[in-house]
């Protein structure tokens, strides 16, 4: 689906290279190595700085084009990549969706989410949820699924994280210039920008519609920083996950209602509405308004009609992930809708009643989403079971539907997360269509098993060496900001031993994820990292929400430990965790550590990305890992039972983790054959790649959504 857009950038290209414009404005380049190689070939130094084709082309010295025009190697690369781009976008392409669902004749599936992680250059994400949404759009594009995404265009995005010399997290909110990002204003039928209005208490708020193109999939993004708004309303879409509760509700009203109106303003009539988390559920208000204004149907009947074509994905049992608002705040924002719908505000508030017995309950967006949807799913089997226990009582209101939360386990987009060297190995040994071969798990597994051990290990070590260079560079920049002496900065070149067993831990620093579990016995940890023959090194990264004081204190604690004499040079904290840092880590570490307090982990997609690159997971049996672990492709941290006391459970799990490291993981890594290869470790690497890549690819995930949710919902009357 291609939506007309206005042209706002100052790019001027020779006619011979005109397709660079379209490629720069399509995030297809972000998961296509040859496209990135093409942009890097234009100006390698500028590419290393920006890693954003649009920014690079805007700043490019025009004199370079004449040189490139005479460079036959570049011209051939340009022509082949442009042809590949054309083939990919061909409307007549033989895609999976066209083959699997030839009878679908309705509108596209509308996918609503609060955040999207497409690439680090477009900071519309905070962590795993946003990256999942980006992977969902990319895989829908690869599969030819008729999907359109809807989100918000944040002027300041999510914060950039700096760690000061004492380990305190600092929050920096840059002001993004959208003309230098791969987003463009949508063009209406008159050729002008598209504006929509959303009813707010006592006024209407205007949003401008922008488009980010993700392969075949358009992503609509709403922006309130427009002159039509009062200065007090322009910041509504300014910061992702703003800590202010009323401002958060304003954002969610904008996303839901504004998203519906944006689709209609562009002439798009979705056949299915997918709420990814409850943030967008207020779209139900606008859909109810449309239905009630047409025929005066009772609320119950109108809700049922909305429900039939609505799909809802819930991600977490953690209270902070299930948005709820105090009654007086919710009432304030729902009262305008009471008049628009001709209904008492109490009936609207009741849609978000979680039914936990309180006399005046908070307005719960997850409860409203469950009520408003015909298909509800969690993002792993365990997560679905937990969510079903939380919300089963609401299904009694929907007697015609299955009273349960189903499981559609998350997945990740292999072309985005597989390292450059590993992709080169797959292409050479499996063929250029290796990503399509993932759909045949047994054949894929056989080909992975046949990879030469030495070649796989060399590939992994090359990615690990790249991680080493990246780590040293990041540490040098960080330490220089503290005013460290040149000799100390020079000493950083000796940090990160490529031959040492490397453990990665990177995620949002919420306390339930227990980042400090590995640091709970410093005596044993020191012995592990400083072993003279079998050393271990640990890479940490992650942000705590700006309002999460406990998470920020945990970052400070771990950073200060990393600077202690006993751990310095073996434990590293990399600041400003984003998609680039995450990609470096999952591509280069040997072990991916995950230690959540069960059953609070929704899924945990970072471990999937690491596994595809040959890293071995060492994880608590929560989220996705119980579905993946088979005893040969990683390790389960098993303390033998569940204690009633959280402190005792933490101690038990820490003991189990140390035992695994000391008795199994470290010895296996350092057990080398006559050729110097860790044969037993490589065997597990192959099992990790072979068993996890097909089952936890976002291609499988999106196919599941299509087969089990989208297409059945689209077929309902």
C-alpha cells in the first residue's frame, strides 16, 4: 500500500540515481544488507556518522555524484539494488498472503501501537515492545500481508541515556527535525497535508498525519506540534511514555481516536483492528460514534459489532503495563464522548471496569480492550495463562466467544537481527533465500547442522570482535566525558578479551527483571571473572523509565560495581541502550542471560535475537524460554521450586545460576579440541540456531496472527 506523500527534504539527485530517493524513504533498507552497502558506498565516512540514508543524502557534497557516475562498480551495485527494490514492491509479487488467503477481499488490517522500533535513527520506541511492533510491520511486508500501522510521531522521542561519573542515569530529550528523518506528511486528495481533529475536554486537538514506509506497509504517525493547536496542546505527542498521568491519557486518546480518523481521511477502511496493548483502545469510542450515529443501535449491540472485528494483544501482568486512570481523570476525558454518543458517562466508564470489587474503580484500558475484542492473546504460553487468570471473569460477558486468552508467542525479524557476518555465512552455505528456508524447519535444521564447525566459529568470533571494537569505542566516549586522562583512555584498548566467555544482559531496568541477580554473591562473581585460565566478562545495557527511581538506583549500583577494582575491565555498562547497541550485543555475546521473577516476563524477544546468532540462552523458565529450551540449545536456571518469599526465591535462583556457570557453562566453553575449537559449545550453537530461528521468527508470528485472528475476524459479519 502506497499513500501519497508531500516532499519536504532538500535532496537533489542526478536522474541516473533517482531511485535512491524512494529507497531512502523506505525502511526496507534497514533490513537489506545490499541496500545499506549501497548507501555506505556513496560516502563511507558520512554513513558511519549518520547511518541514516536521508540525513546522509541531504548533507552530501554534490560533487561526489560525478565521481560515482564514473564508478562502474557503484553503478552496477545501484542498478542491482534498485531492481531488487522494484521486485520487492511489485504489486503482483507472489507473496505468502496471496497464496495462503486468496479469498481475502476486504480492507487492510489496522495495527495500533504506542511505539515502533524500525531503526535507531527513528526514535519512536523505548524497548522490546516497540521493536516487536517494528518487526511485526517488517514481517507483514515480507509476507505481503495487507497491513497498515498507526502510531504517534514524538517530537522528542524516548530519552537518550547518559550515565554520569557516579552512575546516575541522566535523561536527554533531543528535538528531532522530521525533515531529516525518513517520514513525510501524508497528502490528501487535494494534494495538501492531512489534518484530523480529536475531541478533548472543552476543545478539539489537531494532529498532522505523517507516513513512514516500511517495505510494503505504511505506518501512519500523528503529530500534535502544529500551529492549529493551542501551545498547551502541542506537546501532547511530544514524549513517549510521558510520566504525567493525564498527559498519558491524552496521548492514548490521540492515538486511538486520531488513528481512526486518519485512516478514514485517507480513504482506508480496515477490515480488522489490532490493538497491540491497551494504549489504543479508545479508538472504540470513535468506532462506536460512527455506528451509533448511523442507526441508533443500543450500546450493547454497537459494542458487539465493534468487538467482532477487533483483536487485542496483552503483553504483561505487571501493573505498570496495564494502564489505568483514576475515575476523575477518566471522567474528564470521557465526558465529551458522552455527549457525542448520547450515552451516560457511567456507561463509558463501565467499559473499563476491571471488576475487582472496589466501589469506585479505576478506568482500566486492558479491561476495556478485553471487552472490546473477539480475539485476545498473550505473547507466550505462560503469559497467556497468567493473563487468562487475570481477566477470565470478563469473558463471561461474551458468551458467544471462547472464554480464554490465547497464545501467539512473539517472534523477531531475522534479517534485522542476524549479524552481517552470519548473514554472509547463511547466504554462502544456504543460498540467498535463506530467510524463506526458515519456513521449512527440518530442512533448515539439517543445513545448519552441516555447517563446518570452524566456519561457524570463525563467523561468531568475527561478530564478537566487532562487538569488542564497539564496546571500547563506547567506553572511551563515556570516560572522556568524565575527564579521564589520556593514559586511562588508552588503557581501554586492552578491555574486552575476544577469547573470554562473554555474557550479555540488556533490557529495560525494571526491578522484576532482577539485573542484580548475577551480582548477589560478589565473592563467586569475582572468582568467575578473574579466573586466570577461564575468565568471564559481562556486558550490561538498559534504561530505567524516567519515573522509575528503583530502576535508576539499580543502574547506579551495577555501574559502580563495574568500576570497582575487582570487576573493572571484566564488567562493562554500555549507556544509551538502543537498537544499534542491542544488535551489537545479540550478535556478539556467547551467552544471553535472562533472570526475571516469574511469572512477570511477558515473552523476552532479546534472547531470540541472540539465539539466531548462535548465542546460548541461560534463562529463568519464564516467557518464551520454556517453549524453546530442549536441553541441547541453552540452559534453564532451575532452583527446584517456587518459594513463597521473593527474597528466598532470589537467593535460590542466584545459587542455581552460579552452579550453572561454574559447573556447566564455563567448562563447556573452554573445552577445546586439537584444532582449538570448542566442539561441544559449537554443537549447542547449531542447535540454538536450528531450533529457535524457525519457531521464533516474526514471520511465523505474523502468519499466526493472520491465520488465527485477522482473517477469521475479517470474515465476521
